[in-house]
């Protein structure tokens, strides 16, 4: 698993359900700039190019089996 903070995991879970940066900021009571910082940190830590790849990599980190093996 990639080393992430509690807040980064909270942001990631809300990205995964499709919330926008503004919605995440409102839900967590933080600024949209802070959400963007967490998102950028997650992308860097996971070496992902975008949010979709980020989610894919995080799922693979906790479920390493290929879908055909499930």
C-alpha cells in the first residue's frame, strides 16, 4: 500500500465516489486549495497521471488479483 495520511485517504474516498473538489472541501470543512494539495500529493505518491489512474492503483494495492482471478 502507498503511504498516505488519514486526510489523504478521506479525500481519496470522496474522489472515488465522484465528488468534485468543491464538494469534498465542503464535506471535510477544508478549502478547495487543501483538497487540491491532497490530490496532488496522492497523485505523486502513487505515480498516477489522473484521478482515474489513482483510484485504479489504490484498488490494485488492496486487491492485487486481476478481475479474472476473483
